[in-house]
């Protein structure tokens, strides 16, 4: 799957800008000059997030998350929770959300094996993200 999120030139150096992914709000921010895209949903009970410095803060119950990694920092959210950070890449000046489907994964596995780099960790993480998004989009 591939979905254009926002022109890179529209991402502010500080703070966030909203983008749309299939009707869901994505918060895009720059972290050390590199764009990061997070689904705007708290991992506690789905509250909206806002960026305060280097931390996302949930408006509902105050959980906080590291804006570089998405990992929970404090609040009622589970300590091992992590925001949904989308896999992205920049294509012709656009920030694009990308993830491999099972067909892509099979093709990539063949290519990666041929090139001698299995990429197991990357495929596992993408499956986890796709699973999280599937659950979340179904709600
Ligand atoms: S919904 Fe975010 S802290 Fe409860």
C-alpha cells in the first residue's frame, strides 16, 4: 500500500501539521530534520494528541509519549505502549506512507534472499503496524 500524506515543504520545523490517511488524522512532525508521521490516537483510550516540545500529550487523561519514538513516557497508558508511527519515505518531495502487503512481502523476501539480506525485523514490524492499523480502522 502507498498513500501520499503531505508535501515535505509543508512540514514545519517545529510543531506538527495534520495529514489525512483514509479519513484518519495523522500528525506529522520533524525530528532532527526527518519527518515522522503518527496516527493521532492515544494508546490508552484513543484520545487526541498534541505536541508539547518533544512530547505528545493526550488531551483526555494526560498520558505522554516521546515524539521521536512514540514510546509511552507517563500517564495511565501502559508503560510498554507506543504510538502508531507510520512507515514513510519521501518520493519527489512528498511524504508517502508505505507498507508491504503479503504479496509485496513474498516478492521482497525473494529479492532480499537473492541479495543476501533477509530483512526479517523490518517485515515483522510492518506486519505489526498493519495489524494495529487494521484493528484501529475497523473500530
Ligand atoms: S485516552 Fe489518552 S490518556 Fe487516556
